[in-house]
C-alpha cells in the first residue's frame, strides 16, 4: 500500500545518505520452477532491505586533495543513485562542504539536456560542465558525452578517464589519457586504455601524474 511504499522509500533514502547501496529482498511462493526472469519477478513480497557499504579506501581522500592542489578536477560518473553517489563523493572529498546547484546530476537529465537526439550539443553542455562533479544513474554513453564535451569546451580540458568494464572502452579510447584497472579491468578496457593501473589504486593515478609532469616540465 501507499504507506508501506513510503516507508520503504524513506529507508532507501536513509541508506543512500549514509553512502550505502541498497538490496531489496523479496519472496514469492511457486509450485514449479520458473525459467523466465521477468515472470519470476512478478507478484513478489518485500521482506527486507539491506544496506551494503563499499568503504572508501583510506588513501583516496588524500589522493583527491593532492589532485585538487595540482589543478586537477576529479569527477565521479557512476551507476549508483544520486543520493548514494553524492554521499560517497563527500566522503572522498570530491564534493567539499555543502552540495551546490549543478554539482550532482542524474544521467537521464544530463542526456536529455546535452544530447536529446543522441548527438552532443556543445552549447547545451557549456553551462553545465564547470559545476558538475557527480553524475549518478549514468550510462556508458553519458560518460562518453562528458569526455567529448570537456575536450570541446570553451576552456579546453585535458581529460583522463578511469574504467574497468567493457562498456567503459569508448570513453577510455576517447579520453586524452585512458586509465584501466589491472586487477578488476576487462581485457577490452585494458586494450582501449593508454595506461593500466596494476594495483587498481586511485593514489597510483596521482603518482602517474607526478611522473608525467616531471618528464614534461
């Protein structure tokens, strides 16, 4: 009913504010095995919600602080819902202080604003990118549009992208520097990237910037 639904949404929102990813547990009595997934997911009864924390590594906040000191803006693009993404970003230090208008956007809104017909409209992208720090509920195409838009921005940006999945390959390839994960990364992501982070550690990216700037400076 409406009351139970409201209570459930309230708990999900509370979990999200604590940077917890939510799993819903539901059951249904059946007389025989159901092979079709969509059919199996009908008429379920919710029996509980579980909040799971993917803790921020201890070294990440300091690494992001060092990036900021070096003039690098770290943006997070994730499939998590908006509240969870924002809470994680605050823990990491990507967002400092209060969340300001434009800091957090969902993939659907971003997509409908900057690429309503599937093609990036740079004039629609321009007002968004400077404030944008977190994108939740995003798709691989959103990530690709973000990279392309930053590269074509009025204040041209050099863009580095991290990724580990096969779907990250287009953004990794489009970026000025693509960084894939050596442990969790797929072969497709690694092939599309310029650098493979062998320990899957964000602080290693900061070290790569240090060595890169030392060579060119």
